[in-house]
C-alpha cells in the first residue's frame, strides 16, 4: 500500500492523543517526532467541553512540548467564531460545559441563564455531562417560542472512553431536534469543512496535510470531502479496519503507520 508523504499533521484528540485521560503512547511518540522535525501540528477536536486554553495546557503536558492555543481548534471555538463572523455578538443559551462558555465569551457573545431563555437569539448545543431536564426545557422553549437560531458543535453520537463509549453531543442534539421538530441550523464541527479550514489555516495552508482520526464517519469522511489524505488509527472508537477504505489508509497507531512506511514526514520550504 502506498503511503503518505506529509508536511503537516491535523490530529484528532480523543482516541488519538488520549482516552479518558490515559495517554496513547504509540501515537504520542510520532507526534513528538513531527514536532521536533518542524512539521506543523494542529489538534482538531469536536470536544467542546474544554476551551483551547485548557487544551493547550493539557496537550503540552501530555506530549512534552509547548502546544500553543493557536495549535488547537475545537468545535467550541469553531462555533463561537462562526457565530461572531456571520451573526455578530449574540445572546446565547448554552447547553454545554465550561469550555464552550469560555470560547463564546472570548468571541464577544453573552451567555444567558436558563431563566433568561426569552432573550436568547441563539441556542448553542454541545456535549454536556451535567445535562438536566431543566436545561433541555429552557433550550426547547427558546427554539420553539423564541425561534432562536439552532447552532450545534457536532453530531458525534458517542464519546470514546476506556473500554467503550458514552453518549456524545449528538445524543443531546437529537433530543432537542425530536422535541422541537426542528433540525439544527448549522453544525460547526466535524465532518463539516469549516472547522477543518480553521485547522489548515493554523497549519499555514500546507501542501500535503494528513487528517489523523479514529472515526470513519467523522474524521475520514471529512478528509474525503476536503480531498486530503486521511489516516484512520485503531486506538479509539474504531477497533477493526473498515471494509471501505476509499480515500484513506488504516494503521493500528501512528507508530505502526511510520514503521510500515505508510506515513513519512516531508517538510516543505514553507514548513
């Protein structure tokens, strides 16, 4: 199988760097090597529970290299930026965690309490592991009675943890789509191409990037839509090679991909 000669790594986080806080060393070794060889590395995740600031701290500690905020693109940041650029500073009712709220505030938006749903012009929905029926009801009312804009961070049905998965943001989105009879107005996360464009911008518009992830229907489908190579690693949600690998290659890990010659680093003068 022909491998990839790449000048930038676009990396998923959950299932690639770690699983529920446990580091995936066979991937991290290669990430360190890429970093040391001057290959641009950008972390691209649908997880909106943490801000880019927190991710940069955690990734720096995990990898043992300084990972700046600019090297992190997550769906919380993507949603906040898209909303700022297209609709301006907004009053937002948030179904999500602290990271999503932090990115929205940094982008100039005003988060509302559940009792203020009547003032919401946008409902932003992400993974919320402290979800309550009260919070869902407030979002439902803002969407049906206020006709607020329905912005989601992603549709991931499940979130990878050690030994399996737990419900993801997509499960919460489905609840609100079912209860309101509305479909989300915009998806700011993978596999949509807007979030990938932010990552490629951070990587310096490389000529030969590769998207590394652990899900076919999210990471690899996005790479296929964008026309860039994808590398599926079996260290996260996906445990067995899929039958259809059109547009991407499969390896057990990044170390496995390097050892088998499926992935090589080829810095360009601009890198």
